[in-house]
C-alpha cells in the first residue's frame, strides 16, 4: 500500500512540474534569430532558424507559450530550417520581451526556445491621418433665417387663402 501511495505521489508531482519544465526547456538543436531584434510595437520582424524536426509545425509566441499571444505558425522545411515575418503586438509595452519558438527539435525533443526582442516605443499614429474634426461646425447664420422664412411663407399662404375666399 505504501508503494502505491508513493507511486501516486511521484506521478502527481511529475505531472504538476512537467509544464514548468517544458516552459523553461532549452532550445535543443534549434537556433533562431530576429531581424531586427528591437523596434516599435506593431513593427514587422523577420525570423529565421534551423535545427527543427523536418517538416514540423512551429508556433511563435509573444512572452509566453500559453494564452492568446500566438504570433504565427510556420513549417520547417525538409532540412529543419524555417523563416517568415511576424508582427509585434501593437499593444506591447516598451521593454524587453521574449519571442518563443515552440515545436520539436531534430532529436524529437519538445522545445520552447526564446529570443529577446526589445520594444523601443509605442505605435506611432499615421502622419497622414486627418486631423480630428470639431464636434460642431461653425455657425453660418442660416438657421436664423428659417423662422423668418416660415413667417413669410405662412403670411403669403394666409393672404392667398383670404384672397381666394373673397372670390368665392
């Protein structure tokens, strides 16, 4: 009975610690680079790498391999090489971040290989974007003429009605 309890406890701790070990795993045979390795949030970055398993799907993540920070998915070629372009999230804060390649290396070992990218500034607004319009347009005085025009037209209508009534 003690052996069964010890085995269950060992399995529990192995399973509980497995995600932590995976998140901190080394690159194995995989190496990759970012070009450039710094820039503003929202910028495009080229990456290239080697040492992945042949024809393997690789995920690229921003800061973590969980959650909704997936930047893209690429496939390594028959030699384990990969390259593409990714976009740094527009809401990334200034500072150092990890771009993580997750997949399998050429020795069939799961990897989560980080490379540092430094966000240097927030996204700049488009220099050609139109200036914001005022909440209200300037008054031309046209609206002041409407009541006067209504009175004139009403008076003409009454005069015409009175004139037609006299004829009858």
